[in-house]
C-alpha cells in the first residue's frame, strides 16, 4: 500500500481515481485548483478525460453530460464557482444524474479572501438551488479522510442517483499529511436496467432509485430539467409532480442510516459537547484534550455527513449536555443543530480568514461554566 | 431526391408539438430528420441535445437518446457526452437566445475546440417562448416587447461568429429553402468536427405580428426575398440581408480524436 505525504486536494484526486472517476471538467479557482491540476495529470494515465472548460457553468454541464454517457464524473471549485454551479446541481438532482462536486471553501461572500479558509457554503450546499430537493453533502477533516471520503462520495452518488457535494476548506485542501492510499475500499457501480429496451422507464416508479441506462446502449430515453413523469417526458400534472418530488426526498431520507457518517471524541460522558466539522473539528479535538486535562468533561461530535442532517445522532448525543457549535461562518450549521435539539446552543463563529483556535473554544466553554 | 421522414424517428405519442400555427420550427425539424435519415447513422448512437426555448423542445419529439438541458448550456452538456463516449453522434438543437446570448461563451469555446458535433440553430430573431422579447439576432429597428420603440442594437451574426471562433463547417439557409437546409445539415452531420448550421426560421406569433409579418406565407416569402447567395455577394454578412450558403467546410484535426491519441502516448 502506497504511503505519501500529500495535500487534501491531492488526496481528493487520488481517491477519485480509485473510485473510478474517469471524467473531470473544471475551471481554475483558488483554493481548489490543485485538484484540477492533479486530475489533469492522473486522468490521461488512467484512460480518463480531463477538460478545462470556459467557466463553471460549462464545467457542471459537461460532467452531467459525461455521466449520462456512462462515466463517473467530478468537478472541483470554490465559493464563487460553486454559486455558478447551482443551476447544474439542481438539474442533476431533479433528473437524478450522479456527479460529484467538490467545493473547497474560502472566505466570502463574493470574491472574499481566496487564499484563506471559511465554512460559509454549508447552507449554499443545501439550499443553493431553486426549488425543493434533498442533497448529500460530506465534509472530511484530514487528508486521509479526504482520500477515503471522496470514494464514499462517488459511491453515494451512484447508489442514490444524485449529485453529491464534497465540501472541504482551504486548510484541509492545502494541508499536507501522511496518507495511506488504501486499496481495499468498496466501490459501488451504477445499477443498470435489466428490462427489455422498449419497457425501460428512466424513472420507474417501482423503485425509489430507478436503474439508470447510459446513452448509447439502445434504450433511447429522454432527460429534462422540466418536471417529468416516470417516462422522463415533461408533465405539469400536479399528481405526477408530487410523486416525483416525494420520491426524490424519500430515496434520501429513508436511507439516512446508510448515508449518515459522524465521529465522536470523548462524547459519551461529556458535560460540554462541541459540534464542529472540517478544519474546525481539528481545533475542537485539541480543545477537548486541553479541557479534559483541566478536569472539564468536554467532548466532540464531528458530523462527516453535513446533509441530510444527522438528526437522530445529534439528538441522542446532545441529550443532557451543554452544546457548543463552532464554525467558520456567522452561524449556519448551528441553525440546524438548534432545530434538531430544540433548545439554545452556544455559538461562536467567524469568517475573517482565521481558524477558530482551540484556545478560543476553551475560553467559550470556560466562560459558560 | 425527396426523403420521407421516418415515423420511427418521431415520438408520435408526444405530438402534436407545442409550436404555434405558422411557426417555422417544424420545417427545420423536418430538415433535420430527413438529413439524419439520409446520413444512415445508427439511431441508437445519436444523442440529440437541446437547450431552453422553442427550439429546445425539439428533443422531446425525436426518437433518439435525447437530452433537454439548461438554458444556454446544451453545447457544454454535449461536450461532456462526446468526450465521455466518442462513439456517440451528437446533434444539438438550439435557438438564437440559447446559443448566442446566455450560451455565447460555450458557443465560442465549443467551436474553438473543433469537437465533433452538429449544431442546428433555429434563429427566429426573438425570444418566442417567453412572449416576444428582443434577442441577439433581432434586426435593427424591429419591435419586440422589450424594444417597444424599436431595437437600437445591431444584430449579432451567428454564422460569422461561428467562423471566427473556429468552426470547421458553417452554413446558413432559411426555411424558404428547406431542401438546401436539409443538405447543409446532412453535410454537417457527415463532417468531422464542429459544424454549425444556422436555420433562419420564422415566428409569426411573437415577431411577425409586431413587424408586419403576421401571415406565415408572407413571412417565408420575406425571408426568401432577403436571402442573398454567398457565392454572389462574396461576403458573409450584409446589413438588411440574409447571406445564405456554405461559408466554411474545412478538414482539421478533431478534438476528441486528438484527445484519445494523446491518451495512447501518456498511458504507462
């Protein structure tokens, strides 16, 4: 097994190749560009396609097209590009086309501070498109996890026929750590139809996740971003529209136990529970250790799946504990935590380009004692 | 020689189409289907991609692999499809707004790459689907709902832009000459590389009724009268006229082939 010292962004590229990604379309943007650069190097060696598109609108469109033609496909961007990609994410969600979108977060809004980390896209990842649709969003906190979680992102995308957003941040993306390029991770392949070609329905109502044919295999189906029925053709019938939106939500929320990932750290007997993700969770682990050394029972819940929400684990683990949410934004995930546990949560956040330090976290918790 | 449109190539359960009475888009779609029939390409390998707008609806009516994409993006989706599986024959139906306004950047860059696909632009000088707003190709002085006092911008010449951007097959014809249009589309399908056929269509409902062209037959006659053969005028673009003909037909290395050749060299 290969061991390397590489950045989180490079680990994403290596993991994507391992997962079977054979198509990448992207547009340069700090701090995600090195993913595109690495993919430009790796994909041709692995018989895959790399293309630098004219913009992010084109990038997301090209990967959707490639996925329809049968390739596992990915793009990588940061906040401003992620905003442009929302129309494509909505299209892929509604027409159920697997793609993986990596967003290495930087300070925003607007052009912000391109080279400094933030976590301001958590809500955009969930609600960035118009209309109602569920989405799967995952977020690693280390380079090793970047490698493994991008594989998981592809698996979830193919399994649930949905775009998956892989959130990262400037710290996780550019930090270098030792990584084992594990070769024994499970790789999921798209479920193909088994019915005769003339009976194929791209949105077969007998399935929550209908089998998906590739273009060119003789099935000749229609894909549209318009509201569609089981045949794939447009409809404005409210009953059909309801059936589609209901199934789209069901296929994700019914499988929350399969999709949801989290890590706990000294959480079991904690009086004070920190909820933090991505780079912020690294500070949180240090804070927990420091507080424990001072005799304060702190613990951490680190969501790895950001969306759909880890409702049950958060409710159960937070039970009887004072909850603190730390994130590099002015309060996004905290809203979801408050919604789930239905009580006030202590919040500290900033989006000024600086990490939240363990000392800041300790101070927050000690002040509330 | 007249080619019948094979009913097998139409999804008859999706007809009648949504286009207005007197609309020229059916003539363009007919020319496309006859050209496809004449090209004898494997129907299972055709991916028919369209954007948003009146022309965009054409993908729902034809019995191939069909993709109705986002507004302005059909060429970017098509690029992904062709590169992912070069065996597929990609045909794009788009409109003047879809291609030249919101999709302008993709248009320039897809032509520049010379990637193998055939693009048919239904140019009707107007945003028909949204009720008659000015488009990039609306003639100077024309009345639309968003130019109630007459258009003051110069129209964009789609074919001219395609040539400048590096398209290796470019032709323009109006619906007044459907068989010539069909021939150009067939040439585009056979051509290896980025081909663009500008089909000047009509929109009596939204353009015609505001610009003294409310009669469908008179509209087509008007298009015919404004047409000037490229071989005679020897220039691509003329104010107040529609220059028709084949503007470019050149052999040049195609992008997908170049890419897969590159893979052979890189592969360890």
